């Protein structure tokens, strides 16, 4: 949950939220549509550069967050590279009694391409996540005219998440000092107790929060104050140069 | 603690101990950038009817009772927090519940689809699990397919008068397994195997994720039963208020 904290303390927090979302989503789309190694590399370079230099995110933190999807990525890309067959069909084959594990050059190339593409996607997503507080992201969705009900729910859920997390953490600490996680059996029991208790608390809180909303004149529409943050000419020029560079890389080079 | 609860504890320790060697991974979110654009859009389109149905149902609920707004929002936050809490395991690895099966049992599949997609957006942005371009595919496997099966099994078991705890376990565990199967098929469609096509590739993905996902499904089932038991002893009125157990 620290990503939220970094988003508020980033050097890019004051940038226009719509601009950042557009930049991230645009990068994502271009990366998966072009699907070229050099474009992925370029996007990784620019997006990580923005996060680390303009956003002033410590590089160790960034590296830590990049390892989160690593297990999934590694397993999946190995599966893309590797094939099982009854006869040795690949460029490199390992015999395992009944069948062969085949690896083709083509497969390795595809796996590497997918890996880089996924990394580029993550770097674009992180650029946005580490610089845009969730409230502003939801406001961008609101400007895109998503159903009001959905946006309102998102606003409320976002607020409630932190309340519940704090409560859950307090209960976990209380359980831990009482050896609630002493054994695996006890750990399961504690986990279930906390989860059950959290549910009761959350339902009770929901009742009270509705009263609080109603007392402030809530009639089915939540309004939030938004800061106006114009996009600077330099940012626009940078974005245009970046997109142009990607298109040139994708279209005019072999 | 009743005798029944004791037995469930005992069973849970036995299974958990047998399986505690492995769980290392999170619930299976397909990562950002992993799917080609056509599939990103296709899975999004597949989700649309379910989401529209969910929104219409929610609107109806809110029109009848405005107080439900904060209740449903809290439920969404609860599902998120449940999926963010670390499950205890001896190896010290970190694994999480999906929580959507639980939500399906409590709130039904249509509300779960909406809560699920919101939770997935938050997981992508706040926890770096999953992504925006893969949101459609992840929503289908985790917020629609899994919960639908969970809900179906729970309903079926109720009709067949199966023991409640057994049915909750089956519903949650099988829903989790189904999610993992759907994700594997989604990956296989995106990256079919050169020799055997989509089917062979799906088997490969199923195989490689099985060691982490099978125990996780069992653990998810056990925990869901334990949580429901905890709730039924403490939160009967709240459960009634959201329409569970009628």
C-alpha cells in the first residue's frame, strides 16, 4: 500500500493528472500494438527515467516493486519458450523418458519479446501509479464520463480501504503480541478471526458513514474539489517528441 | 468452540501442513502488457454484459434503499483488504486470497462483478498486481467466471442440502480453481504452443501454475469457511441485513 504514499510525495504529483494518465495509457497501447523490442526498450527507458528523475522515486524502491510480478512473468515466459512433444522438434531438446522438452529459437525470441513488452507495460503503469494519487485518477475517469454510480463507488471504496487496512493492521499487531501467529494452526485461526471481525466492523462503520454523509446533505451525488493544473508547454513538447520518436522507431526502421 | 469447529480446525491443519511447502505466488493476475491488443479488447467486450447487469442491479438496490451505498462501498473495500492481507504460512512466503469467491457467496455474482472490477483497478494501481490493459481478461477470470461458479455451486449445494461448511468450502475452493483454469486458457489463447496449439499450451500453463494454485485454492476454501463461521457467530444481524442465509 506504500505506492499511494509515494504518489503523494512524487516530484510529478503537481503535473496534470489527465496528462499523466494519457501518457501512461498511450505508452501501454503503443507498446502492445507495435510489439517491437526496440520500442519496448525505449518506453522502459523514458518511463523509468520519468519515475526516477522527474518523480524522484528512490531507485531501490522502484526495483523492489518491479520484482512483484516477477514470479508470474518468469513462469509464463518460460512456458512460452518451452514446448512438450513426443518427438524432438525444437532446436534444443531434452529427453525426459516419455516425451521431449523442446525449445526453439523462435520460442526464445517470442518469450524475450513478451518479457520486454510486459516490463515496458509495468514501467508505464508505475509512472502513473507512483505519481498520481488515486483520487485524481478517479476524477480523470469521471471526466471520461464513466457511469456516475461506478465513480462514486470508487471514491468511497478508496477512502474505506485505508480505514479498514488500519483497523486490520492494528488487530494483526494485537494478535501478534499475543502469539496469535505462533503456529500455522493458530495463524489460520487468527486470520479468520480478524477477517470475520473486520467484516462486522466494516458493516457498522458503513451505517455511521451514511449518517455522516446524510448529515452533510448527501442526496446521491458526491462532489470533490479539484485543483486546476494546466499542462505546461514543455511537458506537451516532451510528450509530442516522445510519441513521434516511438512512431518513427516503429514505422521507419527495420 | 463446538465439536464441529474443532474438527474443521483439525482438518485444516492437516491439509495446510501437507501443503504448506509451496505457496509462493499471488493470485494469478495477468500482468500489464502481457496480452496482445485484440485480446485485451475482446476480453473487455466479453465482460461488458455482466458489468452492465451488475450496474443495473446496483442501481435498483440503491433506488430502493439509499443506505446501501455505503454498505456496498464498504463491502468493496473489505474484499480489497481481504485480498491484501497476507495468509499465514510456515515458509514465510507471501500469498493472498482472491476474496471474490467470498463476495459472491455474500452478495451474489452481479454485485461482485462491479466490486471485482473496482478492486482489480485498485490492485493494479495500489499494489502493482495486474494491469490496465489486462483489466478485461483479469475481470473475466476473477470477477465474473470464478464468482459465477462459486455462486452456482453454493446454490446447488443448498438445494441438495449439503452441510453448509462443506458447501462453502467447495464453492470457494472450486471457484478459485476455476479462476486459475480460465487464466491459463486466456494465456494459452494469447500464446498457443507451436506443436499442439491452444490446448497443449493451456495444459502447460495449468501445469506450471498448479503447484502454487492448487494449495492456494484449498487454503482459500478453508479460510472462507473459517471466516463465515466467525461471522455467523458474531455478525448474524449484519449478515441478515445484506440478505445472506435467508
